[in-house]
């Protein structure tokens, strides 16, 4: 019985460490985003729409990976229409948010 409790405790500690590590990495990446955008504007004559499109293209593999991973563990099954509506709302919301951010 003690060994089960110890293995659960060790597993929880590993999960907590992994979660903290991912938060740390995401904070650094989020902060570095502004630096890369300023460098792109400084070195290349690029308009905000093109830069936004490049950022979205780079993000697609990561977003699809998260969607696939999350869909394995979600309880309600969504049909194709639901997925299309979710994707459309998400893409339009992200696009307008990023576009207005880059225009400022």
C-alpha cells in the first residue's frame, strides 16, 4: 500500500514539475514574440497582414497537435459542423485581434 502512495506522489510531482516547466517556457516565448516582431519590421519591409499570416502558418502545427491531443480526452463528441464553427470563430477572432494589435 505504501509503495502505491509513493508512486502516485512521485507521479504528481513529475506532473507538477512538467506543468511549471511548460508555464516557464510559454512565458519566455510570449515575451520573445514582441522582440521578433520588432526585428521583422526593422529588417524586412513587411506589412502587418503578411506578418500575421506568417505567424498563423507557423502556429498551425502546434494548434493541430493540441486539438488532436485534447480530442482524445474530451467526453462530448463534436460533429463536423461543430468543428467548422469552432475553427471559424477561433480563426476570425485571432485574426482580428492580431490585426488590430499589429496596427497599433
